C-alpha cells in the first residue's frame, strides 16, 4: 500500500526537485534566470534530453562561458519546439501538489468537505488555460486554506506541513519568474514584451485623458562594427552604459525599455511631439559629448553616438503603426548621416 502511494506522488516530487536543482546550477555558471534559460536547465536536470545533457556537459568540461549567444543557441536547438517555460512548469507542479493535497484530505479527514470542494475547483481551473492572475490566485488561496486545516488536528498538520512549504516556495518562484519575464537580463531595463504591454496601456490612457503621447526609438550608431573591433564583452558593457545614461535623462513617468540588440525605446506620456524632440536631442547630445574608456586598461574606445526617431500617437491607431512610424524616422536619421534626431514631421520632407 505504501509503495502505491509513493508511486502516485513521485511525479510531483520529481518536478519540484527539478525546479530546486536547476536554479543553483544556473547561479553557479552565472546564467541569467530568464524563461528561455530556465527551460534549458530544467530540461537538463530532468535528464529527458540526452543531446542537451551532452551539449551542456561538454561546455562545462571545456570551461566555456555561457554567453548570451550560447544560452540562446541551447534553447533554440533543444527547447524552442517544446515551448517549455517557467510558468508552464509551475502550472504543472502546482496542479500535481493540489492533487496530492486532495488525496490527503480524502484519506485523513471527513471534516473538510468545503476544503475538498475548493481543491477540486482549483484543479478544474488549472486544467484549462488559466491566466497569470488565476494561477497566482489559486496559489494564494490554497496556502490560506491549507493553513486553516491546522484546526483539524496534529495528524493533518504534520501531513500538510511540507506541502505548505513547497507551495510557498513555488509561489515565490512564480513571482520571480513573472518579474523576470518582463526584464532584460543584461541592462536591467524593461524588455520588448514589457514595452508592448506598457505602450498599449499608455495609448489607452492617452485616449481616456485626452492627452498627447510620444515615442522615442533610439539606436546606437555603428554598434556592429564596435562589437567586431572591441569584442562582445565590451559591447555588453556599452549597452549597459547607454541604458544607464538614458535612464538618467528620462522622467520618472517615462517608460524606458531595451527593444532588442542595440535599440532602446522610451514612451513619453503627456508629451507632444515637439517636447519629445527636445528630449531626444538631449539624449543625442549627451552621447555625442561623451568619450568611453575601457575599465582596467588605458585604451580609449572613442565616442558612441546614437540616432533617434520620434513619433507621436494618433488616436485610434494600432501600437505597431506608432512603432513603425518612429522606426521610419530612425531610419531617416541613419540615412542622413546618423548621430541626429528625426521626427515624423521630417518624414514629409524630401531627402
């Protein structure tokens, strides 16, 4: 009988064990805790993919660094088709824990009919395609309900003690993953997904409040050549520096994000196009006047300039329309010599 019980809860134990093993390994090898990286290392510790295990073991044996390109290559080769990510795994693990709780309630007490019904409803919720908020609500409620079981006696409290701890840790993991899913690991800025969500929200507020809204599209000039000349590690430091400098110039209400590569975007609420142009020129001027120097060596890296495209929101248009207009302005800035600011009004002029 004991063997049967152990077999039934093993999937939950194994899944939870994989979660707790993956994170320390990622920390040991200085791997950012992004959803893609987490998917790779969860799959690695699970032993499900021999090809992935061999690839990672080889890198470890060679003492190779797990650079951004290396991590993305591992995800693309071994995990992209399965689309395995943190939120999905936490969803599955939570569902298994709920099943274990339900089994324990059924076996140990006849006085928890209401609680049993709650767990059953929670499982039904997780069986579909729950939203992030639904998963978080289930986590919060199940911890509270399980804590309330303490009044039913010592036997039940002992039975569920480990489960409550596991649920709490899973909820903390979930909150961390949710946060990291919206953060660019290199610069610490909001990432492209967070930018899109913020832009949609700001466009809605602009309409509701009848306020103007502008967008800056910033690109580091000749960044590929800079990387080729100085190397990707110094290139990464430059990206972090650019992010820090721009962040120091924008207002607290503005939304700065790394759009991708060497591109950054800034959402400017309650800002007309002309004021946005002034903000863009401040960013452009700062970098044009700043010379970079590599740390710990005497090498001067020279100036890193930026080009900026500026557009304003036209009520009723889609987010991509606004982004594309700012992108076209940025392209015009590069087309006409770089290290300059171009607004959407300039697009009407003949080059």
